[in-house]
C-alpha cells in the first residue's frame, strides 16, 4: 500500500490539495488528511506537486514500424522505460503499413510483456490493409476472447491502403461493435488517414447514410493537412472523437490545431493527442536528399499539451483531458483517465513549471525526482 500526502490533484478537474491512498494498484481513498496505520504502508510526500492521471497514448508502434526504404529502415521495439520517461502509463500498440515482416502475434506478445513490466498496454488488431492479420479467425472473435484487443486498425485515403469500400468498412466496424458488446468493450475501428482528396468522405457516409454509431469510429492523423483537419472538425461537431498526431503527420503544430478547432466551436472533449511513436521517418539534408532514418518521438503528447498551456488561456484541467480522460473515453477504458476512487493508480507528477518529475503506474513509483527508477526485463 502507498499513501501519497499533500498532492495538488487534477483529476483532471482541480480537486485542490489532498492525500491519496493506494492499494492493489487502485485508488482506495482521496481525502484531505488520511491517517492509515497499516503494516508495510509506504508514504510519499508530494509537497504540493501537481498530480494528474497517467498519460494515455492510443497510437504507438511498440514493435516498430517503417520499412519503406528496405529492411534497414525498420524501427526497433520500444522499451517500457522509454514510455515512463514521457509520462505514458497506458499505450495502445498497432501495426502500420507492414503486415508481413511484423506479425499480430508478435504485437500481442509485446503488449503482454509491457503489462508484465509494470505499465498498461492494449492493442488494435489488423493493419493498413483488408487482408486478415489476426490471431483468431476474425475481428469479432478477437474482440470477444482476447482481453487486450480494443478494436481494429485499417487505412483509408492513402496510396498504401486497400481502398476499402463503404460496405467493407461497415463489415469491419460491425464486427468491432458486436464483438465489443459481447466482450464488454466499447470497440473502436481506428482509421489511419492519408492525404488523398477524399479525406473523411466515407466516414461521413457511414454515419449519415448508413446510420452507424459515430462513437465506434476513430480517425487518426487528422492534422496531416489543413483541409483534412477541417473535415475532422465537422466530424467532431457530429459527436465523433478526432485524434491529432504529435510525432509526425502534421501541417502545423498540434497545439495550434487544437486552438484552431476551439476557435471554430469544437469541444475540447472531442480531441485527443497520440504520438504515432516509433514510426519510421526520413532524415533529409538541406537539398532534400535522404541521409538516414529516425523514429517518430513518443514524448510530444505531453510536450504539445505544455505548449498549449503556455500559448493560450486553456486551463490545466481542460488541456490535460487531451491525453487523459479523452483517450480513455474514446477507447472505453473505464478505469483510466481520472484520479478517482476505484480507478487505476496511474499518476504523473509535475512541478509548478509543468516539468514531469515523478510517475506512478499501477501504484508503483516508476520515476522519482526526474529519474526513471523502473527497470525493464533486460536492464
């Protein structure tokens, strides 16, 4: 058990200075002055630091991605400690373009490994194409029988997609929704968006013409171009959730996209950040010549929220919804995204200057005074 004293809690709503009692990886109590005499209880004084829910990254390539310039351009796996260093206590892994050299079974194994090492990790089945990349026979079975599968990924409006028809997308999202109903999950069809001019047209048809529930449809990379983002704002005003990529695929800084959306009447509770972390990116010289490769960063979800706070009047409570409560809602994670009794004890602690200094995952301290103290299996 753990007793956190004197924490300025943002749930992300401002709860003021409180104590937090943690046991079994869950939040047991939040009160002004908790007195607890339990054998083995550890006490940690937050000294008035800001405590937020652990950050959630709902689109990250945990087993690597890339490969469009051959085998040597493939990115490696991400370590659990890399996530902790960014405040990410929950991640959703997925495949990218490549459903051949990387397998859905390897993704599942990595997801289970990250959970064993101390963070929370889930996954989307599928990849860019329509061809099956499943552990079981179909998407619906995976939604029902594999606890870590939250939905299915597919690509649209991209030269690397399979150019799925409306009917094919409907059949996918139907399996996701029905499998989620039986498996007690929300169910998400997570859609990679490229830069083709049709943008979100097919998604509008799914909702407006075919009457499919918008909450099961989750478009990402919506900040790739300005015209695509305008479509995304329309999607958000219809009740959908839109995901802005912070590590790549952006026509402007992600925090500026949020401000643009707010100015145009989009509710901040309909927007999320995800990193697309570990995607393979090109390194070019001043003449545009390819000179190497780099990995999309996984630290910009937090970084862009801090930029949003510095460059606007958006409150701490609202800004951090983009990487806490909003992705938890989008994914249907009922025990994540808030500092509340009964929720998982995942916390990010910030200084008054909004520097990440301490991280707790499942009630265990993983970062202490700016230093990652958790160890992955091969440390």
